[in-house]
């Protein structure tokens, strides 16, 4: 089975493999059934591309057979058994001639036919070997001085048959095997979430963290700074020219797609960036990432801790990050905030600078017959356990105020991720910074008491109060905790209590909503039904006058079209169409206003739904 430019599924027979023999192919999942016993013969196998979801099917048959189910959204070609092969290596004329000669010898087993079969087979073997040699020479000739180091290592590994099998078949969580892709993805995601938990910090640092985070960082400022001005089109083009070819983001938007946008589309994108920059409204989809787990070399792949997370984030967000980072780096370098001994992640420097400085110090020490001590630090999981408040505190100490630090603050807030294993995505996980943030993913009607506490907490925080939540392990002698224990014991028993008023209100609201929908559906002549067919809340405009005009247009009741009812006059008529004037006729149907529609709506054929919907 062929999928565009590569085999999607390959069926093999007579594999001649024992159960203990290992068989792998890069980029494919191997399902096989070997002949039991010590004798090597028979055997079948299926090779299915990792890009196609698949599952093994159980067959109750004594024959050597194997089956798998694949799930695909596009057409896959099933190749013919006698299809023609392309390329020099398996050219048709050199693969069909020995087969024809063998068929002739089987039908007419003469000495001449046997000699002809051997000659054709030998000639075909020479052609195959020559083609292999020429192909290998072309492959080796491509390794020259102009090739990049990345391509060089790719070709060397391919020639050596070295590849990394990133398929995750099984994990062990607390000694329990995990085999399904969904459970494996959730297991790795849960491990990554626990790794970034602030509870993994040492107790001394946790105490320092709690004391430091009591001080609120206020980045709002009315003062004008050059790094807070609007982004320019030149900045966007420069950052877009520096991006590399990477995998597309969770929205399937790649840098190549953005590079091919027209100038007007890039101007619209720049306008969006400047709105986010000034309105301090960070898109929620930019806070989500897809994690690709890469096994660490030399580590046990069945341990979920031995995977390095590679995050795929939104390319639109990363492009804006580059623009913000250019301004931040310029500010830090221009004001000499960074240490002169720091070489990593700085323009014009690299880690080799530190190695050269160390080599110079070592040579100088040898010449002076002195001693030199070098201390190297490797902080475990430093990236995963970065203190977010510490980053913001450093920005605050650098006197950064306004849009730039607020963007970074919003960028670090409420980060979420999913882990992708094969074609399966895990559940949505969040960096566990607090229990209050975890509550926001629940339905508000599921825990009314918890959300009442959350609303009270948010109200007090907005008033400027600093609230500290603590857990008291002992309840003895504390009246409030003893009352809570008594209430918990009473709640564990099944009591025939009446329905709480809050739950009753929720039921009444749902019933009223259902009756409103039924009543609206039964009225076919409702003027608003063509614009708003369902009963649901709509976003409102902040300008009351503008919202009143839009509402009257939606219901079709305006002074011009309905004034005759108050005055007792005739309904206004359209002189060209000879019909009664209405909102629908004026905005959508009458050809007299085609020029105005083209001017304001860029189309002469437009419906009321397109004009008056709030979206």
C-alpha cells in the first residue's frame, strides 16, 4: 500500500525469523508472526508507517497469518502484485527476463533452455551489482566540503544503518506496565507535570519563595519607553527572515506559510501583534504546547523520567516572541545588565569563548607554576524547574516597565501542554502552580462551594488583600476545624435532606432556557429568527447608541420603514424595484445600493446574517 511518496503498509512473507530475533525498520511499526520452535522457516510480517494510526487484530486461525487495522483520512493506493518497478536497480527488463527464462525451462526442460536461464540470471545479477555500485558511488560523492554538518551526519548514519527508534511500546509506572498509547502519553505528561511542580524545590528555597512572592510586582507604568512602542513592519520582516524550518505548531501553521503571506496579510498580522502588545490580552491557544518525548540516550526507555520533552508551540506566538526578545536583548546589552563573563545565549558569543578563556587561564597557571581550580555546575532539570516569579523579579529590578514585561508575565502564566505519542494526544495538563488555577478547568456548577470560595478569594485580591492559604495538620482545640470535621462526618452519611436552593435555581434556569428555545422554534414569523435562530447569549457593544441601532436592524424595526404606521401613511416604496422598503431590501437586495455595498463591505451580494452577526 502506497501513501503518496512512501510505502504506507508492506506485507512480508517467508521472513525466516525466530521469536528471539530482533527486526526493526526506521519509521515503521512491525507486526509479525514467527514459526514456533527452533527451525527457521515461514513467518509473516506487516510493516505499517508510524504516520498512520494502526492496531493489531486477533485472528483465530492455525495458519501463519497476521492482520492489522489502519485509520487514514486520505486515499491509499494498493499496489499490484505484478506492478512495474521504477529506477535502475529493479528495472523491468532485468527482473522479468530471468523469470521468463525460468518459466520456459519448466515447460520445456532442455539443456539449451537451462543454459539460457543461467546466462540471463547471471547477466541480471551483474546489472544489479553494477547498479548498486553506481548508486553507492553517487551517495559517497555527495559527501563533499560544501555539505552541512547536519546533512553529513544524516548520510553517515543512513549508510551505517544507525537510527533512533523513538517508538514507545511500554512504560512502567510504580511497577505497573502501561501499554496503550493514550495511557503512555498521560503517564509521560503526568511525570513532566510533577517534575515542574514547585513542591520539588528544597524546603529552604520553598520558604524563600513564599516570602518573596508576597511582594506583588506592578509593571504598569504611564511613562514612555522606546521598548514599549508599536512594532514596525521592518521588525516583523527581520524576525521572519531569521526563523528556521521547524515542525508546524498545534494549529498546523508553519513558518513557511507565514513567509508566503502577502504584504497586506503581514500588515494585518502586525496589527494583531500591536493590539496584543498594548491591550495586554494574551491568546489562550498560545499558552498550549504539544510535547514530543525523546528518549535520553543510554537511559531505560521504560522509565517515564528518562524522556526529554521537545515542545511544539504556536509559530505565530514564537514570531512575536522573537520580536519581543530582540528588544529585550538590546535593552540588556545597551544598559550592560548582563555579566561580561556570560557567553551563552548572547549575540556574537558562544560557549567556545568560555572554553578559550579557561584554556588561557590554565596555560597562564602552568607558566606561573600556580594552582587552578575549575568548578562545573550541572543543575538537574533546570529548565523544567525555572522559578517564574524569579524571572519577573529580575525584570522588575532591571527597571523594565510597561508592555514588554507585561507580555512576558502573560506568556509565563497558565502554561498548558499535551504529550503526543505516535498519533495519540494525552489529556491537557497544566504546570501545577496552585490549586486555585486547577479549579478553573472544572465546571462552575459541579462544585458550588469551592467556586464561591474562589470568587471570594478573587474579590479580596482585587481589593489589595494578601491571602495566605495554609493547611493545619492537627484539628484539636481549633473550633473551626472541629466544626469542619463534624460536618464532614455528617456528610459521609446518606441523609434525606431537601434540595438546596442553589441547585433548584440552576434547574429552573435550565428549564426556562429550554422553554424559551421551544417558544422561539415554534414562531416561524419571528423577525429576529433569520438572524438569531437559537436562544443563547451574544456579546454586546460598549456603545449603547450603536448597540441600539444594530438591535433595530436585526429585528427590522427602524424609523424609516415603520414611521408610516404612526402617521397613518402609505408604506414607503422602492422606486426601482416597486416593492415595500425594508431593512432586508435596503441592505441586501436593492441594486440601487450596490456601489455602497462594494465600498463598505467589498461585495455587492451580502446577506443580513453576514452583516448583523456579532462574530
